[in-house]
């Protein structure tokens, strides 16, 4: 099963050949069992495939690794966390995005479906009998939200949020209902349906908030009803920047993660409705700072360019003549990813392992070889060897392009997506 993996042990191999010899390995293409419904309780862009996590667990064990504690340094909406919990493993993770960690903590809990329905009924009843009231949001947040909502729709959502906070006093269930509220914010706004990037549709008929909330709560109740209560494990999920987060108290056995793409999603923008409504920021743009791959970068280009590894400096140098702004963004991303490699190595126990899922991109006709840059960074950070495979991204085969508003499309545009990505297994 594992003999198809490309083995790389020396930085010079990556610089010379990149990862061109890595073969498509169908083992990593799709799961063996259906994905649990809990993974779908909240939309999330570029969601990590759940089966990749379980297959990484299986690979680590096949290599003789005793896995008890798993980590994800870009934990996002908690896919690896949930898979670890179902496997009876402890989990440590972090993400800079507070909306992501809200979803992750919700998915990592277990909620009695009957209790969930009972509390949802109480919230709905309070909403229907209340007369509304003042909002706790900052003026700047209100101004931005009124760009996406009519005043009447804003008032309805404000009443609903007040009802949630009044009824769901139990901390565990409060998190679940805030997650349910977050999940309906785009459908109840003028955010264009199925658009992955912020795009206003003034002609859209938004969903009625209380109906959308009731439907979302029932979806969540059904999801937990189909789930077997997991074995008790320790789960720690922090809203923190990987670059300065407190490390796990004991070394991780295995890291499974998928780094953000360079010049890709600006997660703070995509989750601005939830961030503003839930009070994570009065100006969602402040949440961009510190994110890996964010366009909000700051570097001394002449000085920091020297810190790039051989692959990073070659790509940035070639990009500089095409677009200096993009070259700066890619340089900052690559410098951050080199630090990510160092951090991950320090978080693992001496005989641990890390599994990275990462894809390449293209900008103005220039290949942005993220996978080879990461592979070189891992070896230079102290990982002893790498094993690499390519996998097909199942939802890209028939939608290889993006439209101007971020939707996947089969119609040819200038924004082509990649149908493959790499699985890099790094051994300490």
C-alpha cells in the first residue's frame, strides 16, 4: 500500500527534482466510509477531507508509531479534531480565526439530540414573545452589517441572538447554538448564494431567520443523533496564532494539517458576518493580521528575501518582474511557512510524524510550487525524511475554474483551479 510513496531524504533532491516524481496514489483520493453528518453542520471554505485524517492515523500506525495525541496547527473547523475524538485520541489544535475555533469546539463536543431540540424550542419561543431590544454590537459593526442586511432583517437576527444568550445558559449548549446562529448568517443576508467570496446580491430573497435557525438546529440534532457518543478524550482547541501560541504541554505524536494557500482565501473576509455578530471584532479586517497567507503583510523585502530557502527565493525572484505586490505576498507566505515547519518539528516528540496536505497554485502564468517549498522547509527544519504522494481533489474534476465571484465553474475562465494536491508525510 505504501510502496508508491516518493521517498525524499536530502534537501538537494527537492531542489533538483521538486516533487515531480510523486505518483497519484488512489489510497488518498477518497474515504472508505461515508463522512459523518457532523462534519457538515457549518459551511467552511476549502474544508479538509475527513478521510485524509483517518488515513494519516492508519499510515502512522503502519510505521510503528504509537499514536495517542494528535495535533492540527491550522485546525480550521475541527475536522481533524473530530476524527481524532472518534478514534479515541487526544487532540491539540489552534487557529487564528475565532469563527473556525467556534465550529471546531462545537463539532468536538457531543450534544444530546433531545436536549438540543428542547433548548431550541425555548429559544424560538422567547424570540416570538420578545419585543427586541438594544444591540450589544459596536457602531462600526452595525454599520458594516447593515451593508449585508435590511434593517428589519438585522432586527430579527438581533432578537434571535438575544434569545439564544438568554436561554442557552449552559456553556456547552451555548456554543452549539452560537454555531447554529453563525451557520445561517449568509443565507439570511444579501450575500450571494453559493459564492465563496464576499459578493452582494441586492435581488436575493434572504431566508427568514427563525425558520432558518429552526431548520439548522434540527440538522444538528439529527447529526448528533446519528453519532455514537465518543470515548472520553482530552481536546484542547486554542484561538491563537501558530507563530506565538503556547506549545502543547507534552509532545504530539502526530500532526495532521492543511496549510492555507498563498494568495488564496482571506478567511477574515469570508467569516466577517459571524465575526461581527458574535463580537469577535468591531472591524473584521483586524482579524486578517497575523494570518498565514494574508494579504496584510509586512516585511523588509531586501532583508527578508535572503531568508527564503532556495525554492522560495527562485519563485519570488521570477514573480517580482510580473507583479511586485504579489511577489511580496508570496515571500511573506513562504517565510511564514518556513517558520511553520520549525514550529511543527518542535511540537512533535522525537519519534513523531507530521502529515501535510498542500496544493500548488498559479499566478499570471507562473507556477507557485507550494508543495516543493514546504518539502524543502521541512527537511531544513530537522525532519529526517519525507514520503510524498499526490491525490485527486474530488470536487475539482468537473469544476476546474472559478467565476468572478469565487464559485466553482465548468466554464473556462482565467482563474483555473488545481485538481490535485500533495500529501507530505514528514518523519522526525
